[in-house]
C-alpha cells in the first residue's frame, strides 16, 4: 500500500476524480482518500510515480 500526500483535495468530487483516475489504469486498485489529512492511499500494481502522475493530471499537487 502506497501513501501520497496530495494538496488541493476538498470534496467528494476530488475523491471521485482521484479514485477514477487510478482505477482507470488499474481496475483492481483499492483507493482510500483522507480529505482531512490530504492523503491518498492506494493498493495497486501501478508504480508510485505513475499513480502520482495520474493524480497530477487531475489537477492536484502531489508532494515529493
């Protein structure tokens, strides 16, 4: 399970956008978004840098 710090998420739309972006490439992915903490946890076969890129493509900033 990877954990990424993500800035700019604030609502249910953000949760859906991030979740659907990751599941778009890995339909089996388990994605948990913690809006209060600004964290995305993903259990996926995708590499960390690809998950970060997918989140960034949705318009959110992924901390290094």
